[in-house]
C-alpha cells in the first residue's frame, strides 16, 4: 500500500518499492486508496512499470483516486495491456 503524496521528491523510493514486488513472478497489486496527491512523475512511474512487465503480466491498481483515473483515461494510459484499473476498491 502506498499512502500520502507521490511526487518528484519521493518517486525514486516509490518506484524502488514497486519494483521489489515484481520478483515473485505474480501480477503485482498496488493499493492507492490512501494516496492524497500524485504528480505526473508518479503517474509516469506507474505507466513505466506496466510497460516493463512481461507480456503475460499486469499491474493491478486498486483504490485509484478519481482524479488519477481521469488522467489515465484522458491520456489513454488506462488501456495499456500491462495495466489494469480495478474498480473493486482496495481489496488487496
């Protein structure tokens, strides 16, 4: 689970923690229900991670704040093959 703000000041740490979850070969789950702010560097980190996954894997994002979902939809990034926005809430 990620909580608080994701921005240029902490994106390296957030990205490193996301990458740590990729080692077991399963689809990584990411709960963003406690994120209060995310700048474009945070969104790019999510997109980059989804693009780096093997073709048969997806980044499953739960609890995405509505404003972030809007940005991902408008940019078309919400429909990347390696990214799945789960509307089921933060159930990870």
